[in-house]
C-alpha cells in the first residue's frame, strides 16, 4: 500500500553521512506503517549502494547513473514516489525523535483550519556549537529584492529563534511538502543542480496561492555544508547563477532588470580591484555567463507560467525584504 508520506534523502559520495541519517530515522516516533524512506543515490562510487542494502533494507534506493545534484535528485524522486506527502531530509541532517510526528501534527492542524499551506519547514540547528552555543542554521528562508536568499535566524542562539510563523520560503534540508501542490506549480527545477531550488519552488508556491509554515518544534541537527563545501567555488558559482535565474523566473521585471544589468558591472569592478576580489569577480562572471546560456530556457519557463501565477508576481514581491 502507498504510505501516507515518504522521506526523501538525496546523497552523493557520502556513505557515512547517509547511513547516520537513516539510522536516526529508525528512532522516529511516528507509526512506521505511515511512512517510507526513499534514497536517491546520485551515482556514488563510495560503497553507498551496498551499505544501504546491508544496513537499511527498509529503504527504497533509486540509483542514478550520474550526479544530478540535490535539485535533480529530488526531481527524480518525485517522478516515482506515490505518497501524497513528501519529507525532504538532507543526508547530513539528524532529526530529533519527534521530528516527523511534529511536522504531521502541524500539517493536520492547518488542514483542519483549511489554511492554504503547502510546506512545513523545520527548525534546522547547526550540529556543532559556535562560540560554545547551539545555534540556528535555518528557520525558513528570507529573500531580498535583489534575489539574495538567506536562512532566517542564521547563527542566532537556538533558544532565541523565532516562534512558529508563516515564512517566505522553506529550507530544503528538512521540510514536509504537499506533493500535489508542488506538482501543480511545476515541481523542482532539476536544472538548478545545487542551491536556490528550494527558494525557487517556495516562490512559485507563493505565486500559486500557497503559503509556507515554520514549525519551531520540528528539529533537525545539520552538518551545514558537509556535502558540498560551504563557501567553495562550486557553492558560490551555483549560488550566483541560480539567484539570477530565480529572479528572472519568478519576480516582476522592475526587480529583475536592475539586478541583471548591475551584476556584470560589479563583477568587473572586483576584477579591476585585484587582490582577493579578482578571483571572486572572475567566478561571478563565469556564473553570469552560465546564467545567460540558460536565459532562453528561463524566459520560456517564465512565459509558460499560468496566468493566475503571473498576476500574483507583484503581490508576492511585496513579501521580499529590502
């Protein structure tokens, strides 16, 4: 029988991380008959497949021939997962034992109140203390008018994080999603590969008339950047390219045009300054070139949005930060 929800974990070359993640899922208090585990292995060569078969035979493993990134892995999973609800959980995240129960309880309360919520984003805490304190990785995603996304409450002490509330977007590290709502606004864009795929989908859910709920009591502990290298050239390249792509896809033109025109100018300024600014400027130009190569596809996606979503662009833009 199709379970009520499926926990989707995407992994690549991270055998020990994904095993620890799945070990922690075995401790969940939610009735085991209600949920399943689906792992997307992005073509790992580190023994992930055999280790999962040995230690976690309860998990369905979807093995891809090559690395499609987090965005491509989730998109591939959603093509085959049949449950009406999907929980995304990073392979480097460890949920507390009531994580699933708490998300489901929040979902049920919103459904009973007939609220148009399509995503319930968890409180993501950094696995390692900073300056001797447990600190926040994310309590949802904020987006500024230049398209820059940011984790809400980043590095705030865990005890001081925001209470439950609506937020602009969800953090893909730990979130419960309405699969039908996600499909209705176009699903995950596999072309993003890494980063901003959750921001883009959050934005499109809002354009579709949905909201995103932050669930304070649903907690995971996250080894932030363990899989991709926080601040690495790969991280920064995809951040820049995908930020611009998201703006063009989802924002009103009055916000898009100044940012897109300013980007190469500021990159050239960094190159001209030399020193530490030069490599960053060169990387930004590479990201901009990649953005331009994809621009025809991005514009086609923008034009293909249903009329009701296009009409909401200005209203959703009012939710953006300065």
